[in-house]
């Protein structure tokens, strides 16, 4: 059984051709995330202007789920107001942890890619892989940076 059979075309595509890969040289914030249990690593490059996240890029190494999740996340959050980005982060976390939080969940019609990522819930041991980029983004947005 291969990755495409288990996780589908959307996640395989994001893993094989990640969007927003490479840290932008003009990133104002660089935030690192690491899962010591599995070795997944992600570094985000963030740039904000006028209350919006105008750029979100990433680099990393780890499993295909973590890298696909980072790719999907960067596409969803770029250009969004910071309060919307916070809502997307909370909504994704809630959905992956089985919470019924329609007030914060990303709309399933907003991106077929996020719906594909929700399928990871079937594999509880892999949820942390999918969450790592999102928790790294949350940390990057909440941590004061010089």
C-alpha cells in the first residue's frame, strides 16, 4: 500500500510539490517547530502588514503528513487578517482533536485540501504530525519578536 492509496491525491500532491517552500528572505519572523517523538521539523517565515499575514513560507523535514499540512496551511493563511488566521489555527486544532466547534472551524467548502487533511484523524498517532505546522504558526504569531 502506498501513500497515495492511504492519504489520497491531494496530500500526496502537497507532499511532492509543496507550496510556499523556502524561507522568504524578507520574513520578519522565523519560528521553529519540532516534534521530538517522531523527528518532524518545520521552520516558518512570516511577514505581516496592516493586520494581515501577507507571507507564510516554510522549510522542514519529516513525514509526508507534516510537510503536506504545512503546504496546505501556508496556502490557507496567506493574505488573511490575523484574527482569521488565529481562527483557522484554532479550528484546525479543534477538528483534529475531535471537538465540535463550528464557530471556529475552517469551512469545508473553503478548501478541498483542508478536507483531505481532516482525514488524518483516522490515524490518531499521526495527528501531531498534521498539527505541528499549525502550532508553530500559532507560536510565531503569539511570541513577541525583536
